[in-house]
C-alpha cells in the first residue's frame, strides 16, 4: 500500500492511495495543473490512476475531478446524489454511482462509502480494502458517529480530519455564525475530537496516520503534532508514522 496527501485544507483536498493493483485519488480539489505538478514531484504516475473517488460536492473536493477524469479517461466514483448535484463539473465523464452505506467492487479492491455528517448533499468517508489490508479516509466530519468509528476499525492507514483548535477558533477572527457552523454536527472535527476518534481506532496494525484538513486560521501544525505525539506516547498499542496534511505541498509518499 502507498498513501500520499497531495493537498489538505479548505483551499483543496486530494489523497492518493495505492492498494493491491489499484490506484485511486480521493477527491481532486486543486486545479488540474497543480494536481499534476504535485504528483510529478512525488513520482506518482497520474496516467496510472484508475479512478477518482468523490466524498462530496464542495469545490475544495470537486474542483478538478471532471478535468482529471476526462484527461485520463477514467471513471469517477460518486453517489447518485452527488452526481446529480455536480452534473456540470462531471459532464462527459464515466460515473460509477454508489449508494452511501453500500460497498462496491472496483478492480481488485472493495470500496466502502459510509455516511458522515457535513453540510453537503450526501457526504461520505471511504474505506478501500484489498488483499494488502484496509485504508480509511474521513474528513469534513461534523461529529464522530458510532458508524464512522466502526467503519474505520482495523485500518493499516488512516486519513483523519483534525480541523481546528477549539480555543483558536473561539478567539479567532471568524464571525460567530461561521464559528457555530464549524463547531456544529455539520461542520468539522476539532483536534480533541480527532484524538478521541484515534483512541477508539488504535490497534497494533495501524501503521500510518495522516492528520488532515487543518484550518489555516484556527489551527497550526505544531498543535496537531504536539497533541498527536502526546496521545501516541500515552499508549502502547501502536506507533504509526504520522503525516500532517498540508495545503500548499504534497506529503512524502508513505509505503506501508
């Protein structure tokens, strides 16, 4: 398995995942040019990608999904509702539709899209499973539901949201309405919420942890590193490689 966070944040999100004989992108929220540039910089063959998986229709996740799929003549994997909502962006692409909560087989992997709470029409997280194991991705989470926790158990690699430091958010420059939206069940996970989820998901086989979708205004990588390292130091279940997703540059490619 290989995983690389090509972009993570409110300006654009894109995750590269290689599992078994299948290579996918989860969302393409950057421009096509920037996406291809970052892939080239990390030695990832864009022409070797087999599909783009779409979590939801917000532009920081969808911006270049259609452009990438059309360029390389690959399918887009999206829910029926997201497809309908994004018909303009996904025109002239082959769309494999799914129903949230129902898994599907694609090449040699099983894709399990599960519902999350966010202010989008049909938002999902994904678990991609092959003979190499399971990889889970869940960002733009308003809250951690029991279903989310159960779906993400047993993954070798996790891409998890750690959006904001609560104190920075509440003391920051955002208007009150936006602060309330971010804190709500349809918003984003705080660092503390993310740690609680990690506590539930820690197991001996967890090898890579990507902390994702950090707010530029209401969080700082140092906060996330400190809290994550403190959490890992307090337990003896796992010792994963920790990657902090970045808005402006791709992470290194982690081979598991």
